C-alpha cells in the first residue's frame, strides 16, 4: 500500500481549526494588528503578524514580536476582548469543507478537532458553522490549560480508542506537522488558508500537501 493510499484508509481524521476548518486569517490579523499597534509595535514589525497563526497565545506574541511574558499576556487579553465579540463572519468554514466532513462521516471515519485555540472559541466557531455534530470530540485549550497540541492529538486518539497507525492529522502550519509527529501520526498540510507555504509544510515533514479542499478530499477519501 502506497503512502498516500494509506492516508485515505485511516479510521480517524484529526483537524486543526484556524486555517484548516475555518478561514480565520483575516480576522486574526486585523484584531492582532489593532492591539499590537496600540501597544506600540512598529508598523515595520507588523508585517510579521500572520506568523502568530498557529502557535498558542500568549506564546505567539513572545515568539514573533519578542514581547515579555507579561506583555504578551496583556496583549492576549486585549486581543480576546475584541475577538470574542466577533461573529461567524470572522470564522467561516472554507467552501466545500462541510461537504467533506459529511462525506467522511458517511464513509465511517471518526472526526476530531485538536486546536491550540481556546475551547470556548473553537466550540463557538463549530456551532456558528453548524458542524459541531459532525465531530466525535473537540480537544482545545481551557483558560488555564498548559497542554500542547500533541497532548490534544493524544487525547483525541485515546477518547476514540485508536492508535497512531489509525490516525491522520490535517493542519496548516509546521506546528501541526511537528505536533502530529510527536505522537507518531502523519500530517497532511493544507495551503488553502494561506497561512504557510509548501516549503514550510514539507520542510516540517508533512506526509502530503493539499493546495485546495478538493485535493484534501482526494487524499482523505481516495
């Protein structure tokens, strides 16, 4: 059995949320730009704001902009004050994604979400897109949760009673690929969210890369 054929036969598919299920790039960048500008981050540095998509907050603001931990915590608080008041227009499911999830369910696949995003926002995003019921489990972060994305993937497998050999991850950044590798799970990288390029995903060890939701469908359903 070839590597790509193997991906299409796995029992459980674990999805990242931002940039994979939902098109959140514009809302994340706009909100972060507003907050960081108010914090005094120079406009030249704000060109890197898209890099905060992927890593968990507040660490993302420390890693990308060199903020101290305390500053990153406060920037995160201000960010969430704005972001939590947005609506479904800030996190629409990518075109064709609901149909993909529906067809995966019809094919007998287990579906999970593993995200570094706050759990209340992930659940809200799924609810607003009316796709919550398509997932068996949602693993995201609580308010004081220090768990990693690898921990979330492991939890999803444990709850669904499957092994790494039964599981495939889908994500849009190298963080997803590395987190999956940390628990022995291959990851399909996706480009349609425009948060990473092919070189980033392949360099991190992605098992395959999908340019579009249609290509992702082929990889997951054969």
